[in-house]
């Protein structure tokens, strides 16, 4: 049996990123908001923090995958601002990890929410994905 690390509730990480053009809403199909942080970019930064907090502690061949994310993007943030994302382990049951996440710019909170990830065997996951893709071959949609 694979020995997984204990991940303690309250374990946290803070990551930061300066907002660049590729992070803006224009990059995600909203042509009218070319200077503001896109919600998908904020979500990606939140997920990145959760992965950095946990995945490096896992044995080779074991990763986490996202199951759910629920956020509220509360305030606009423009180009050049630095976004700081704090990710905290709220619950860990051995396979499922629930995170609380808060995001800030230099002025204050810009978003918050929760994210659920599961610890899985990478090769098993890829095998299931391959089998699923095989079932789609020759389907006429």
C-alpha cells in the first residue's frame, strides 16, 4: 500500500503574480475588458497555489486533480497590479483535500472561495482517460 503524507489542516501557502496582458479578460473572450484581471486567470492562480501546497509532498506517480472550485471574484484588478493568493488546507481525509482560498491585490481582497482536490495515481488516471477516448472513436455526433 502506498504511504501518503498527512496533510494538516491549517497548512498554507501564499503565491504572487504581477498581472500581465495574458491574464486579462481580453485573452478570455471579453473584448471590452482588456486591462482587467480575468476571472479564469484568478481561478488558475488559485489552483496553482493549491497544487504547489500539496503535490510536491506526494510520492512519485501520485498527483492531485481538481474536482470542484467555487469562487467569488469581488473586485477588479488592473494590469501591473500584484495579486497574492493565500491557500489554506481546510479539510483532509486521506484522499480528498478541501482548501479555503483568498486573493488580494495591493488595495485589499479581490476574491475568495473554496477548491476541492483529490489525490490520485497519475498512471491510473491517464489509463482511464485513454480508455474513455477509445470509446469516442467512431462515434458520430
